[in-house]
C-alpha cells in the first residue's frame, strides 16, 4: 500500500531548515529553539515553506 504522506522543507522564524510532514505537533528548532511544526495541519506561526530545497530531494 502506497502512502500519501510527504514531508516538505520549512524554515523556522530565524531561517533554519527543518522537515515537516502534516503539521500535527509542535516542536523546537534544534538550532535556535523557535517553534517548528504546527497543530491541526496548520504550520506554526513564523515558519515558511522552503521549496528551494525540495528540488534536491527528487534527484
């Protein structure tokens, strides 16, 4: 059975990269401690999608 789950690259409020799947839990950035992830499929405030890195995941 194939899964529809897919992770995407995001940046924390200070620009550090992290992977996030479904944004169902919040954690802390390993580099600076800012909130990353999210709740109820909504990404945490201040985080932004970083699609520049995703082109390398498909190589």
